[in-house]
C-alpha cells in the first residue's frame, strides 16, 4: 500500500476511544489527529477528562489486588498470546505507525517486530524473575527469606512521537510483574496506543489492569 493511499483510507474511521476498565469509551470532547504524511485530518480521538482519569485510576486500583496474586504462568500465557496477536496484526500496526508518525516501512516493521519480541522475552523471564530468594544476612546465626511483591498502580506518560512497542520501563514489565497500569498515550499517535490496549484485552488481560487514555 502506498503512503498516499494509506493516509486517504483513514478518513472514514470512527473516533478512537479510550480503554477504561476493559471497555472502550468514546468521549464527547474529541480532538483532531493529522496524518504525518499529508498533514490532513485523518480522524478524531477521544479526549480524557478528569472524570475519565479518575475512572481509570479507580479501575486500576480495583484490578490490582487480584492481578497481583495471579500465578506467573497465568501472566506469561497472556504475554505470549499478546505477542502472537502483534504478529498476526503486523500489517495493520505498521500501516498505523506510518500514517500517524510518518516513518518509513523499515522503521514501522522494526517497531512491530520488537514489540512481539519483547513480549516473548518478558514471558520467558517471568517465573525466574519473580522467585523468592534466600539472601545472606550480615550477622552470623541469622536467616532471611526475600519475597518479591507487586508495587501497585503505575502511570506511564508516553512521549509525543512514541508508537507501538510497550517499552521496557513503561507498560509491559510493570504488568508482567503484577502491577496495574494507566497508559497516557501520545496525541500524535493515539491509534498506536489504542492497538496496545486492544491487543492486551483480546489476549485475556483482566479488565482494569491496563487503561489507555
């Protein structure tokens, strides 16, 4: 597909919704998104109000206790299914990256491939990373056992130009470690972030664990 066809095809799309508590939410105060290729309007995206942000926080807070107690194998399977979905939807994701950010095909392909790769890498490390440990106390005669626990609700604010991959310190690893997350996407590439929420939920992520604004 050529870049011109890519930009023109998106004008028929509906407004991009938010993801809050496992549901898509279209708000009444959308903003306009422009193509990085043609600079023309390509669609509207829902803006998040303070009420939407509060709802996302409430959903993430409510989802955290149950998610934090899930077995690493349960989270691993969700990450692996997400990786498979990134591969399955690679063409669509690459088109979105090129349209919103204006990159060439090679960079778009790298973004989608690295997203799936990071998901599988995290899934493979999960069980070992979350195992308890026996540290060596400083004093003789003492014993200790170290458990790793989830932190809570994590807020991630993406840079304006960031696209698909759930970066290491952002969304993927906090969720894998048992935290819930609020992802504030970039205004210049909102559909990229909508795809992240869509894929994770399709893979079976429980409602409220990932909220995308």
